[in-house]
C-alpha cells in the first residue's frame, strides 16, 4: 500500500506543479514531485512504526 501511494503521489504532484502552480521548468517539477513522493513514503513508514512496536511488545 505504501508503494502504491508513493507511485500515485508522483503524477499528482507533477500535475499540480504544471497546472496549479504554473511551473514550466521540468527539473523543478521533477524535484518537487520526487520530494513529495519520498515524503509520502517516509510519513507512512513513520505512522506504521509505532503500531509495529506496540505489536512487538504485546507478544512478549
């Protein structure tokens, strides 16, 4: 699920940069889109981390 959301974030961020923010530079759009995708991946990982730690402690 985490990878799917990351993959979906990239084109959405690209479209936002193109049509909403009117950024014409391809490099700027690329960097912003990749940064958004990486942020989504990291944030989902952080949100899942405490849940996994709680599950590990309950098993002990």
